[in-house]
C-alpha cells in the first residue's frame, strides 16, 4: 500500500475514533445531567410537599394552643371539622413526598391516632380539654417527625405522649373508629 493512502487511512481512523469518543462523552454527560436534574426535581418535590405538610400541622397545633383556656366550641363552632381539614391536607401533602415511606407512616399514624382519640374523647364526654390535649400531642409528634426528616436528621423515637394515648385507647373497649 502506498504511504499516502496508509497515512490517509490512519488519519481517517483517528478522526472516526475522535468523533466517536466525543459522541460517547456527550451522551455520558447528558445522561449524568439528566439523572442529576431528576434527583433535583424529586428533592424539590419532597421539600415542597414537606413544607406544605409542616405548615398544615403548625396550623393544626395552633388551633388548640391559641386559646388554651377558652372553650373552642363557643369561640369557633365546627373547630373539629377545621382540624379534620388540616389533617386531610397534611396527609395529601405527605402522600406527594417521594422516598419518604417511614415519615409518611409515622405522621399519618399520628394523625389517625389523633382522629381516634378525638372521637373517643367526644363519645366518652371526657371534655374539651382532653380533646385539645390529644390533638396537640399528636400534631406535635407529627411536626417533630416531619421536621427531623426535612432537616435530614434521624427520625425521633415516638414520644411518651403518643405511647400513652395508644395505651389508653387500647384499654378502652370502644375506642376505635
């Protein structure tokens, strides 16, 4: 083979390899950027949903703490319905949080416990103070769990209040909904 043809073929082969390397490099970079962008979207969704859930929980807790010594029934008729709407909105926001199964289970569990405790306290006529205390403790538990998750901290152990409410409800024959 002539030297000129051989040099041309080697040059052409080098150009093909160089172009192929550039294409593979561009594909790898695009793939990495796509994965990074997807991870960022998931993190943003989790943060937004977590912020919404936390805001609802804070409003829920404030519902029972603003006027601790007053009678919510006289002051705000239907406060239980308002509380339920905030619990439902919290649950909806939580269900939109990707990659947060344990947080969802713990917070929704605290909300379900609040619903059961409120219903039982109302049926047993234990008084508004007991209802408010249960709602406060359950919403506070949910706030602590969600806030730890949002900060990136390990989730706290269930509080003694939550365990106490669960034990009290288990001892009652008609405490479930």
